[in-house]
C-alpha cells in the first residue's frame, strides 16, 4: 500500500527523473529513505556518461553498502520513478535493502517503448520479485505513471 508519505518521496523521484532528462539522460530518479523517514540519498540516471550501469537504483545500492549497517539497509526503503531493471534489483538484493516503491512498472515501460517504436533494451525487463523473491514491493502508482510516460516520450522525441 502506498501512503501519502510514500507519494511525497515518489514525487521527488519524478523530479529527479526530470533533472536527468534535462541533463540528457534517460528519465529515472530514486531516493533512499531510512526507517525513521529521513532521506539519506537521492540520485538520477547518469548513463549519458557512457557507462550504462549508472542507474540511480544501482548507485543507491552502492551508497547503502558503503554507509549503512546491514540492519539499517534492511529497514530502509528505495523509492524510484521506474521499477528496477534486473541489474538494479540484483544489486538491491545483494546489498540487503528493504522495501521498494515505484511509480511506473517495467511492463509499462516496455509497452511505452513498443508504442514509440523504440527497440527493446539489451537486458530483458523482469519484475523485481522475479529477481529478489520475498521482497516487499509496491507499485505502480497510476497517479504518477502517466507523468513518467510523458518524460520517456520527451526523451525519445515521440
């Protein structure tokens, strides 16, 4: 269940996705929130650097591994504009982060890409739960998914 507090963090993820788009990157943004509700870190997509692994969810997993205890990571929540790709979901699972809340799903993104005539990505999109079984995952959020769709349309010039 997505709460009003969750929505505030998801809206920040959308802002970060917009920042990524303005910087020439694919529109994805993520926020890491501690169990007490404090925002620990936020990140946006940075793949235009030439490094296709510079996804915000992956960066937050690295940050968490370096700065949080295993118990703190397990109690934290990652909020994100789009459902984790398999690489990011695996990093999330290996680092031991807790709940994930996303605004738009991988299934939605795949559908949008097809509608825009964009080729499939090099890695097959899979639901987070297929990569990290048993993880608490909430999303998509219809109120925000359309905003995310429009950001992707702008990125692809569609």
